[in-house]
C-alpha cells in the first residue's frame, strides 16, 4: 500500500467574513469525501478589514488541517494564490475561491483526472450564474483578445480554479515575476493539462472583490505579461504613417512643380499633425506600461509580506518530504527561493 496522496487546497480571502462559516465546513466535508487522500487547507488572508482573520484563526485552532497566512496588507488575489502555493506541501495543489463560486465537490473529479496522470486539471466555466451581462461580455472578450495576443495558448473561460501536480507547482515557484497572471503562467509551463467543465455558481454571499479597476489591471497584466504585440503596434503604425507620408510628399511635389495651387492643404496638415501626435502618445503610453513593469521587477521587492500565521502543520504522509520552510514565517520567505531560481 502506498502512502495516501496529500492535497493542499489554497483559498485566497479578501473580506470574506460573510462566506467563511459556510465555505469552511463545505470545503472540509467535500475533501473528506475524496477516497485515499490526506489534505491541508491554506487560507490566505489578503489584508482583510472585516472579521475574516478572526474567523480563520478560530478555524485553524479547531482543525489542525487548517493553516492561515495573513498578509501585512492587501496584495491582491494573484499574489495571495502565489503565497499559498509557496507554502503548500501537497503532492498536488488546488486553487479555489472562498465565495463558493467554484463548487468544492468538483475537486473530487479533479483528483480523479490527476490520478489518471494529468499534471494540471483546470476548471472551465460551462456556465456562469449570477453575474452581470457586462462582466460576462467583458470576460468573454478578454479571454479571446488575450489568446490572439499571447504567444502560448491560454484556455478560454478558465479561471484559477484548478489542480496542479507538484512538479507544475515547483515550476510555478521558480517563476519570480511580480505582475502575476497565474492561469497564463500555468499554461506557459505546459506538461499534460486537461479542462474540466463545471458550472460556476453564484457568489454565496457578499460582493465581488474585483471591482472594474482591479479587473482592468488584471487584464492588462495578463496581456502585457504574455505578449509583446502591443509594442509592435508602434512599428505598425509607424510603417503606415511613413507610407502615407510618402504619398503626401509625392502629391505635394506634383502640386508644387506642375500647378499653382500649392499653398492650400491646411486640412491635410492638421490631419497629419493630429494623427501623428495621437499615434506617438499612444505608442509612448504602451512603451511606458512595459517600462513601469521593468521598474517594478528591478526593485526586487518581496512579492508579499506576512503579518501572522496560524495553525501548526499536521504531520502528513506524503511522497514529498516537507522542505525546511515549516518554521512560522514572520518575514518574506520566498526570497531564498527566488535567489535559488535566479542563480540557477
Ligand atoms: N481576493 C483576494 N484579494 C483581492 C481580491 C479578491 O484574495 O484583492 C479573493 C476573494 O476573496 C475570492 C477570490 O479572490 O476568494 C475571487 O474574488 P471574487 O470572488 O471577488 O472575484 P469574482 O468571482 O467576482 O471575479
Ligand atoms: Mg467570486
């Protein structure tokens, strides 16, 4: 008999006090129902300002399989997920939202696929309930635009709800980038991936923690991190403007040499100036976006800061011995990992 598979479930939480009393028991019983696994649940409190942390702390005290990492401030969903995968000890790691939009029962199906040999089982939304027409339409358009731009195919209508094998998680941990777009990074990693369609439920309670502003930033991160195409826009527009300019020059010369109406042309001048001004500012803006990201990377700040941590890790039977990172983390611990990644 081999040791049972050990599963780490990562749940990012930002002001989720309203849902946690429902999420914790549902998630726990869904995991207990999966045959032949041990599990840990890692909650990341992403700088919540409601009772989230207190609830999580209580849960960690009551159940030794529950661990809590609390950020010093709100670092964002993608960073919270990253912190979870950084500390996860499982043979596989599952990412799931706290609001029960990703049904915990689906994890059992993911585990089945994983046991068939897939390294990544990602949930694809076959339907989404309780979301505005605006969110549905923009999400649809975004995933399609992203795919046109991206150098690797990124699955359509797929969020972060997924199971990843240890070897994929280790690859993910070796990717130190700051503007993280986890679903794209996992697509980039490759290995054997398979989609698992599921019905995305309505948020159990509370409101979305992704207002339009955050969504736009997230979408920009996705596109800029996975494509240099926007930079080529300047080149394309430059070639177009130069060709038009050549035609204009020929036209102006013809008028100058063969006719006497050559002082006219104010309209054409205005159009050329305004058009070029617009294209130049837009191109500068795009270049600026990339430079801002280079600037962020160059600062080499830690991705997140941990304020407190609750729950001792239960001893576990796993094929993978826990790395020596089991000490409580009062400092940004991924640094040594990143150093290792950088120095090869
Ligand atoms: N979340 C987070 N930090 C943030 C925003 C969101 O940890 O800054 C978490 C949130 O608590 C939830 C998940 O990310 O567990 C998805 O967020 P939400 O359900 O609000 O997004 P939506 O489903 O509306 O896209
Ligand atoms: Mg949600």
